[in-house]
C-alpha cells in the first residue's frame, strides 16, 4: 500500500466541483509535484491532505490510516505556504520552535531540535533575528525548518518559491530537494511552474480542470505526453497542422511537404487532419538524409536570448521555432534567408483531437 493514498477525492464549492474524483498514490520518501494552471484544483487537494479543507467525498490515507475527517492538528503534517506565514513578533528560533512547544516537548529537546534545523537550512547564526530582518529566501528557509521541526510524516509545499526572484528561486529549489532527500520525507509540492516541476520531482501529476491529465516521471511527462493539454502545457511546443498521406506508413503532409512519423496515426484515414507537435530542441537547421524529415522554409524571426538563439521558420501557412546555442564565431541567420529544418521521425508527437 502507498504511504499516501488518495482515492476518488471530490471537492465541491456550491455548484462548482473543483476536484473531480482524483486518485493518487505516493510512495514513502517520494517527491511528487502537482503541476497545473491556476484553478485546476492542485492547491485544493493539498489543503484537503492537510485538513484545511473538508473533502466532499473520497478517502485520504496516510501510512494506512484514514485521516479524511481528522482535523489538521490530528494529522502529522508539515506545511510550507507561499507567503511564508512566519510570526513577525517571534525570533527565527521561536518560529521554528512553535510546533514543538505546542506539542509540549521539553526545553532541552526544543533547543536541540531548533539548533539542528538552523544547521539544516544553513542559517545557524540567525536564530535571534526576526523575520523582517531576513531576505525572502531566508524567510522561506525558516518556514521550511518550522514545518520539518515536528518531524512530520508528510511535507506539503504550496508554491513556496513563487514570491522569490529567479536566481534565489533556482538556488532554493535545489536546497529544498537536497533537504527532502537527506530526510527521506514524503513530499507533495504544488506549482504552476513547469521548470520547477521538471527539475525537482520524482513524479509529476499534471492537472487540468480538477482531474489528472497524466502522472509520470519528468522524463515521461515531457517526452511522451498522453494528451494535447500535457503536450502544450509542459515545455515549449510547436503545434502544426498536418494531413494524413498514408496512415499505414505514417506519411503526413505539412503545407504540402511530406514527412514521416514513427508513431501510430491512431487509425486515421488518408486525408484526415491531425495536430502535430515538435519540441524546439528536437529541430536543427540543414538538410539531413536517412530517417530524418526535412521542411523547407524561410527565416521569419531571430531572437537572441543570451546562451540560446530562438529562430522562427515560416513555411507556407505554418511556422515553427527552434533553439540553437549561441556561438560567438557564428552569427545567427538573417530574416528572409531560405533554410531547411530537419528532425527525426520519432520527434513528431501526434496529438489527440483534430486541429483547432
């Protein structure tokens, strides 16, 4: 049995159902991310696991125990909020010690645990400071230490990095993951940031409109999306319209140019319209032979992004973007320049549903 088991979980607010029969099994020590756009139900699930929201129906079990109807203080849960939620009138040490004092631990045990947590978050000298004297990243570390101090069974993280600037966010997500691994604590992380999800997670649960679209490892979710929503939401994606030229051999036409996919055309017939997806990093410029596909077009836009140059190539009716690394000795192509884009047969994703 999974350490955290969510079965047929439903949450309704008035006439609106926010979570629609979600099933999720999380193993002990696993780091699982709930990823999706605002309003998809990910935070509502987190709050139901914590006990801050009551499930309309369904079951939540932790280590085999049914906690669905228990109050938050009856569950051994640690939670880190987006807005830190530190007590402004308490020192860093007192904030970390708060849950331990509520649990009536001895003074010696509290002091030892606070010291351990300060070391863990790499702020051993800042115990006497107050939250307003800390940076945003330091405050979020203190919030993490406070959640971990009580030795919870499960750690819940509700978009804890969204209020931080980019560089601090990258650094802190690495630290959070390192702490989680060192403690082996089962963790549920909520975010709308796909890069955070891909870089931190053991598995990603992609959510949309209250249900799970796909559950898998970052590698699986990014490279093998099972729905159109997942393909478009996770990572940068080119979507072009194609027509089936020969379903038996996987031949397709894009703006009159023939390409071949190694994937199933799902019973499509000749002449059917399909949506095709290509990742920018799968594309290169220059004609290739063998099993590669070639599309001839012209350079439409060139965007210099520092280490990466994003190039938009226009065909007759379609356009795709591809990424190349910046090479100081090799200037990027110019607008209007003819170019051939090539990619492998296995790089084509055939999306469900007809083109919009």
